[in-house]
């Protein structure tokens, strides 16, 4: 069954099972993970403004910014267990805000943002985060927009290597077992974020 409801339930089940593993300290899902380029772009503008900026966009859940320890310059993160409100919200990074002509970050929170791919829909700007390197440190910062997406994506898992009694190999074996229980028949592909950045 490939309905959105089943996909969301399966995604939530995988996260729940991973959190029960003693060496997993956090897990989040997003349509693109640090270490790989964003695949989707869109034009955004502040409601009532003529300025329009081209930004990269991705979908994230409510744990993404906390796990990656991204600094909020204004506003706040997506709200846990508030799907309806989150779906109508958007978060920008500093470069995206400036591309839209926004420089007074605090006063623009709760303003409306237009996505020109669907101009009849507006999003409430709830937060602005500091810029971060999505791929290698040698590449320039890019304007980014984050929308709430709980249905699909890649998983980022933060593992605690101290005091759990599990070697790295044992941890991967346990994660693969959970993956195969939840997504039978789907390939299990994994990489270490630090190694990915160093290889770029």
C-alpha cells in the first residue's frame, strides 16, 4: 500500500523502533540530508513585496533543526504534534531571507510568504536559522527554505558510541535489522556524515 497515510505510519514506525535502540540518541527525516545537494528550487517572496528570490527548498520534520543544532536567529522551530499548523509554516535560512529583501529578522516573523509555484497558497514565516553548509565546506552558502514534510525522506540518525556496549559494526547491523523489519525489500544505504564532508 503506497498511500500517504501508510507511508507516514511506516516512517513513524521506523523512527519509533530506532529510538528504542540504546545507542540511538536522536533521529530525524528530511527530503535531503546534509552532505547532498538540494534537488528542488522555487521562487519565494514576502507578501506585499516586489522582491522575489530563488531558493533551494527541502522538507523536514520537527526534529531536524534540533538534531543538527542549527541556530535560530529569529522565531522558532516547527511545533511537535502540530501537523496542521506546521504544514502552513515555513522556515528560511539567513541567505534566503536576504534574497527576499528581509533584513529585520525579528519583525518579519509571522509574516506571509508566497511560493510562486503555487501563488494561491501562502506560508507563515515562523523562523529564520543561521546559514549552514549543506555540502562541502568549500562551497558557498545557499539560500534555503524548509517546509514541514512528515511523509517521506531520508533518515539522519545520531548515535551514542559511549557506554552502550555496541561496536560500530554491531550498531549498523542492528539498524539494518530494524530497517528490514520496517521496509522489507528496500535497500539499506548508509554513510557517515563526517566522512561524506571530508570526501567532497
